């Protein structure tokens, strides 16, 4: 139990840059510098250059209604999946990732059938949907192979896909004008 709490603490605090579980908590300039890479430690990773996503129009009301229950379910799955990945619970992580990957997709509209309800979704939505399923499959494979780091990376990519879609299509409440 103590090991699990220490692991969760270390992972959580590492994300925000704080020491955990008896780590050296000295202060001062020396504590804030990155040690030089050695033969056994790789050089620190350079921060990824972020691409600012261009906000699209929010999804049409009908499309949002069609997605509502799916998005609520995915939100719950992603929260549980985060803990499964963080606690290295291969079985739960694999099961949850497969649930996402195996969910029926909204099919791309056929250009000849303009009466299809799927025309309410913009083309980029389908690209992100494909990415979501691909990343969920990768996460399930990483969990099945008990590959901790691949599971962590796959969860990150899956989460990035969610954020990318939300950044494009989620409508935000606008503050009332004074």
C-alpha cells in the first residue's frame, strides 16, 4: 500500500515539478538546475513545440446532441483509465482502452447521400475520431504487453486527441456583458 501511495504521489508531484516520497528537497539555485547527462542518464528532453489549434465553430446542436451520451461515457472512461495507467493496472487499462476502441464509429457521410445525418459533422471530426480509436488500440496493446512506458505514452496521445477535438469543437459559455 505504501509503495502504491508513493508511486501515485511521485507521478502526480513530478507532473507539477515537486519532489515526492523522501526526494531531496533542498532549495536554492543548485537544487533548481538540471544535472548534466551522464553515460547512464539521457539528456533532458526539449519541450515540445506546441501548435496552437485553430478554433472551429462549435458543432451544430444536432451533432452535439448525438454525441452527448458518448462524450459523458468517454469522460468517465478517461478518468478511470488515467488511474489505471498511473497505477500500472494493465488489466483495467487494457479493458478500458478496448472499450473505447471497440465502440461503433460515426461513419463518414457518403457524398452522394446528402440526407445522411452524418453530414452535420465537419470532416475534421472524423479524422479525430479515427485518431481516437487508433490511440485507444495502441494503449490496449501497451497494456496487454505490460509495457509501462508505452502505456504512459499511449495514454498521453489518447488524451491529446481528446483535447484537440475539444479545442476545436467544444463551445464555451461566454461571460455576461456588463
